[in-house]
């Protein structure tokens, strides 16, 4: 299937003879959007909650990981610490129920279901969109709480080169280099990077008697990679783009406060590629995408005598069609076919899975005030019984502008088991059913341009997700655990965001904040002695909050970030909540054709002693100096 698909894909691209131009379309420059993190809905999608990270926030976090960048959003980041795994959870859902996409291709591992956000450098990204609940179906199924949409844009560059160099506490050294070159016809972009850190930070060991002061050990890490992009305007109507991303990471995995007698490390190597073709014509456009993702993971555990290697490949071919109508109807439809292969010793041989899907996304302007939409997706595994997901939505715009908009949406989604859940020995269960959720959301948003100097944005929503056939690993016969469809989970809550901007002649002030209330409880009674019924799920805080202030004047900029994470249940005890404050100060200056920006950052200013994961230490106050040069 994969070779036939690639041949057909290339054949359609280079065999197309529909290049005659009746009407010359605008060039597809894909300029990065600059909208606030709080962002009121995408103006073309007033129906569903989609938030875009502010381009200034991305610029301020150029040497950070995606996990660090998202800590200022309403998405909860479950972070095991430096050199460890970090995963995202929307609206009280699990990490494998949050999907991550890069340039339209899924990044979640077919084997274990998640994407480690500590492995994604922000330097590679030109845009980050947060798609909540029903809007996640725009990219694929399984994003019960939402999905992350990452973009590394292939744009027509202005022939620029960029260098970002970072030094920080605990042996942190990071260097990034980006070069863009080309013309209106053909353009290329290259980004290379190297990151390393010792992560030997001091901490208070609250498990040991007397709470001794210790230093984190065996936590060093290094990572390097390259992102190569190409673009070709084959004709006024046809554009071909390609992205290739290679990355290697080596991480020592530190032990907990309880014991430090083991040695563990993990190597991750990945190659991700996607080729996209778009044809634009009067009244319609269509596109084809082909991608290949290859991943390798090696895990070593000295104490348990584990040397485990796993291999994972994913081939995808998809097509889309977008007609234009004279009536106020927007419609886009497509087909996708994915082949996943995986092999590890615990599978006892290679496992192959085919996922085929058909989808459509449409919205209709009922009047100047009312808008209705529907996303429909059906998907099948190995061409067996298909699953159906959908999102129905409606919005009401009180005024002609965006001063006040009410919206509501709801529907159904499903999440297929990952390959470890199905085939890992011992404990994998090939009879697992897909997880299912029924969800709903209502809310209101407001965008007020008070005058030429003042702007106010606000958003509030109430949501609910009822999840059935929730997959859980539980003790089985003997000494192993088994995956089963056991749980029923109800996640619900409230999200609020507000942002205020004031502009002067040569300065600007931005203040924004968010608050989330997210009960996510176990609703299943697995036995008469079950004590978890109605309790908050582990590692999901009931309350979270964020705030940020940024003031820029002439060549200077000053920022402060605040995050609050509420108490979290664990299997043993409840971890207390904690607050973190980070501050930034930067200055721009130039010399001839060189433009410089130097940024100083202090993380965890108040030296908070906290644990995000039980008995996993986290760094106290630490510093970074970041130099950026553009020519």
C-alpha cells in the first residue's frame, strides 16, 4: 500500500496537466498569524474554540521546549522534570487523549500513544494552535480534550540568517541556526540545533529523614537535529512544498527522591517528512499530502536488566477538496489512509495496522448573526467496522463586529487503543474496544476595540466530556498488569481568559490572565471495595491559573509570567499546589546589517520548592541568557 500510494502521489503531481490559468490566484505565502494566546475565535471559525499562541510568546521562548511554552496556556502540562517526559492534557483528559500534529501529520507514537513535548524545540515552530474538544476533529480523531497543531512554515523568505545561542544554569548550552533563501519561484529554509544540559540542580529531599539538601544526579541530556524545508511555485496555480525533520536525543533518566541506586537512559531518534501539493483554480482548490515518519527508541535499565529497542514507521497519504459556492457555504472534504508498523521484543514480531478515514467540514451562514457548522469523520481499522465522530456547532454574533459572540457545540469522538495496549506481552489485550466520548461546550467571547489605544478581549466557556470504555492497566493473574476497558470518566469544568492591551506612541502594555476549574472524576465502580468512585483522577489539578504582563518601550521589553497549579491526587497522597513566577528583560540593538536581541530570563524567581510528580525533584531559581542575531 505504502509504495503504491507514493507512486500515485508523485504521478498525480508531475502528471497533472491542469496548469492553464484562467484566473491568477494569490501566492500562498502562509504568513504566521499574530494573535493573542487568549485569542477570540478564528474569524473564519467562530463556531469552535481554537487559540493561537502569540508570535511574541514564541519569540521569547525560542530556546525553550514546547512544554515550557504551553505552561502559560490553559493546557495542563504533566512534566516529570528536566530530561524527563512531558505530556499535555486538555480539560482533564489523559495524555494519549491529546493529539499533536506537525504540518498536518500526527506525532503521537503509534506504540505508546503520546508525544513527549520536552523533545520539541520551539525554535522549529512558526505557529502553535490549541484546538479544544470538537475542533480537534479538524485534524483527526482521539483528541477528547483537544489537540495541538504545530506549524513549521515553508514560506518565501527574505534571504535572512538567524542565530540563537543560550547559556543557563546547571550546564545548559543551546545553539540554533536558521537560514532562509530563495525567490518567488523557489525557496528553501534550513534550521539546525544542538542542546545539552547537566541538570544537576540542588533540591530538598522531602522523602528522606531531616529533609537533606541534595543535587540531582544522572540527569544529563543532549539533543541535535535539522529541519529542511522547500517550496516551489510550479505555476501560478500550483505549489509544491516539502518538510524534512531529523532529530536525535540521548537522555539519562534521574531517579526519585526515594532511591538513587539505579541507572537508566533513553535514546530517541526520529525522521519525519511530509510533501504537500496544492492546486488552485476558479471555484475550487485541491491538495495531496504524503508523509513518512520513522521512530526509534532504546531504553536501558541497569537494575532490571532491560535493554529494549522499539521501531515504529507510519506512512500516510491524504487528499482534500475545497469547492467554492455562491451561497454562504464553506465546505472542505478529504480522505486519508495510514499504515502503521511497529516492532519490539515484547510484541513477538512486527505488528501492522491500517487506518482509513473520510471526513468533511462545513459551515453555513444562516444570517448576518447566525452561523452553523458540522464536522463529520468516519474511520476504520483494517477495513473493519467503522467508527463515526462528529461535531455540530452554532454561534450567534450579537453585533456586526466581534463585540459579543455566543457559541455552542457538541458531538462524539473515539480513540483507538495504541499498539502497546493491544500487543505488549504480558498484558496487552487485542480485544480492546476504542474509547468513546460524548462532549458539549457553551461559551461567549468578546473583542472590544475601545479606541485606537485600548483593546479588550475575553472568553468564557463551560464544557463536559463523558468518556466510556476508558482503557486502564490493572493487576491481572500472576505478577503482571493487563489493559482493559474498565473506566467511565466525567471531565467537566469552566475556562476563562481575559486580555487587555494599551498602546502609546512608542510603547505598549499587554496584561492577560486565565483560570480553569476542571473536575475530572472516575464514575465507574469496578468492585464493591472500589474507593475511587467520584474522586478526582490522579495528576489532574482541580484548579489552574495563569497571568502575564509585558511592557515594551522603544528597544526594551519586560515580561513576567505567573502560573498556579492546584493540588493533585496521586496513588499514595495528595501533592500540594504550587505557584511559579518567571521574569524576562530584553533589549534590541543593531550594527550595520546585523540586528541583535539579548534576553535575560529568571525562572522560578521565588525559588519555589515543589513536585509536579510525586518524589520527582524540580529546579528552584535558575537563569538563562539568550542572544539572537539576525542578518
